[in-house]
């Protein structure tokens, strides 16, 4: 028997040691692989800068997701600012002869595509070529690709050019049917985040704001595509309404594409353009590779810091979104860094926690007392995302930024009817009058509703107060354009919610000018995680389960699930935009 236990114990020890060795080997391979991917690229003569499916354009380092759960992802994330600088550098780089856009889909937001498109328009002034090729092309990819001198499509390909639409789902009947009660407190007739729980159809106010918003965005993007493809707007509208891009022959006939060719023929055409011989290799360099080729250039001296804030706004500490505890620390570090002479706060957020937003705003107000603070808006600067901009010396918005949504709400679900239908009831024993002002089984007491209403109204007044100070308007003026309404960047400029329409680059230049800098370099914050940190941040038990669910049901569905299940989100007064709009 003793021999048996010795053998079992020996086998267990062997298995544990084998697993440990395998785990260490696995981690080392991941780290070395990640480090290898960051190796600087040497750009050869006659090279073509290529924007392809492996290019994942992000607004902030915190948007990069590298770890145990997506190691098979071959895409390389690059910051928007770096992309714009790369295109600008390529314009005068003798080794880069042109740009090839080879993306059927794009991992980029609408304002990011706008900026890249504008940068490529400027690149074309050099006389260098810009070509594009597609197979099954999304609307966002075509919006970028249409800027090319020539657009080529696969003979069996398609272009999903269809315009913009948004669909709003309603849950009131569902909640009523299954006995789910939802107590809603909001300020602002346009604060439609809670509308699906209150109605069975879209309200006139929400329909008005969505229609205005979509038409503003589509008017801008469709006009640019029509001009690039040398079509009048009426003709372009017919092409879009008829979905001609879905049929390659019709896409060619109606000028969406210049020629139907295979990818090999496209590459051969570029080789001919470069006067390369048959056996000579076509040198394509990705955006990420090109950026790495000059990334080690000297960046000592005075700095303009770009602090990126991307995602939902939350209390606590975390990396992949905007967490108040972490951002308070970032802001204090920038405030105390003597080499940082000015700060650009890049916001790409639909909002979130009112409390967390207030914490971040306060620290930015302290920063502004010591050095210039300029704000740049990305795809979203809504609700809390707009609130945290109110310390700025100047606000730049993109034309298609979803801006404003100055409003506040609270949603409190309860399950009294559902519980009663299934034979569940409860009694409450308490020490004070409102010890149990809220219960999942009994809902909110009348006093509790009154108290939360006062909190929502107070938060809204505080929101508008800071906006009036920054925008130099009266409470009535801001209230008239607030009420939860979302505006495009163009209209936000017209009504005074932003100062200028411009890019992140414009914001950086103004910040440097305000700080009196003639020579400076741009430094990004927060710093990117090292490959080792990216891998090990996934080893938290809660993060592991969350990532498994997210990978299984998709990011968009996971965000909905998170809002339903996260206890912190349900208990807070929210400054949050009701929806997201993407050009797909």
C-alpha cells in the first residue's frame, strides 16, 4: 500500500512540475512573440504604405486588448495620432511612393476615418498615388477607400453602401408581462436612454434628435464620397438607395469602382506603376511597421502630453476604460511633471457614472491652474464624456462627434410582481424609517423616489452650472440645448457647445502655442502596457470569466449584459449617452 501511495504522489508531483514548466514556457513564448512584433521595420526604397485588415486603429492605449484570450489575433493596434503623423511623414519620405488601401472592414470610428481621410487628401498633394482595393467592403471601409485616385473591386466582390439607420428596441411589454418593475428618474425630455423601459415606441423627441443626428453625419460623409467619385449628390443618392454597390457590375457601371480585377492583378498593376521587374518584390509596409521604423527618434525636451480617455466612465480602478481613481492619478502626475508644458485631453466617451465624472473634472480644474489644458473630442463626447471637458481652455470637436447629451438619469429595477406570481414574498424588519428604501422584491419607497429625484435634479443643475461657466452662457441657454439631447459636432459648434471644429493635431498645435513652445514632442498617456503586463492582467478570476463571456457573445452584447448585471451601475446616478452609432 505504501508503494502505491508513493507512486500516486510521484505522479502528482510529476504532473504539477510538467504543468508548471509548460506554463512558464508558454508565457515566455508569448512574451518573446509580443516583443518580436515590436521590432523596428527597415523601410526599403520603392515602398508602398499599406492600410489593411491587420490595422486596428485605436483612440487610446487603453483600447488595446492583448492577452491570453486574443493571442491568435494578428491585427496590430496603432494610435490615431501616430497614424496621422505617419501619413504626414510619408508625404515627404522618398522611400514611400504611394498608399494602398486594402481594407474590407475597418476597426476605426467615424471621426477617426474622417481624420485619416483628410490626411490622405493632404498626402495626395505630393503627387504620389493612392489606390484602393476591396472584396466584400463595409460602408466604413469604402468611406475611407473612396478617397483613392482609383478604386478597384474584386469581380465577385461587393460594396455595402446603404446609408445610416438606427434601431431602438423596447422592453416595456416584456417587463410588464413577466412582472419586472422599473423605476425611472431622469432629467431631460431627450434623455432617451431609459425610453425603452417606459414606452413601446420611439418618442417624437427621440425620433427628432436621431433623425437630425443621422442626417448631419450622412450629409457630411456622403458628400465627401460623391465628390471623390466625381458624382453629383442626386446621382450618389440614387446609387445608395438602390444598393447598386452590392452587385459588382452595377458598382462599376455607376462609378463606385473603376475596374473589376483580382488582387494579384492589383498588386501587379502597382508593380508596373513603380517600374518594378517581374521578379522584383513589391515592398509593402504596414502603418504599424512604418511607425516603428522611426519610433526610436530622440524625444527629449519639453512635451505636450496627450491624455487619452476612451470608454465608459466608472468609479474605482481599472485600465480598459475610464476609471476615476486611475485618472485622478494620471492627472496629478501630469500636473507635477515639469517637462509637460501643456496637456491635451482626448475624450472618446459616451459617459457613465456622475460621481466618477465629477472626480475627474475636479482634478482637471486643478491641472488647468498650472498649465494649458485643451480638449479634443473623438467619436463620442456625450453626457459624462462632455462633463469632464468643462475644465478646458479650448474645446475642439470633429464634425461628426456625437456631442452633448447634457442630462442625468437613474434606473432602478425590481421584481415584486414576478416574485408574487411565483409564490415569493417578503417582510421587512428595520431600525429606521428608510433603512430599506429599496428592495429588489418590493421596489422603491415613495420617499426613496423623492430622494433619488432630488439627487438627479441636483446633479443636472451641477452639470449645467459647469457648462455655463466653461461656455459662458446662461443656465436657460444651456438648458435649451441640453435636456439630454445629442448633437453632431457641426451643430455643437453652431450652438456654442464647442469652440472649434478640428482634429487632435489641431488641439496639440494650439496647446503648444498657448504654452509658448517652439520645439516640443508629443507624449501619450496612459502608457501602453508591456506584453508581460498585458498577458498577466488576464489572470484575475473575474477578468477571465468576463473575457470568456465577451468572446462568446460579442462586445456589443456584453456591454448590454454588463449594464443589466453590474450592481454598481444600477445604484448610481448616470451621465450616459443612450446609444452608440457606427458607420458599418
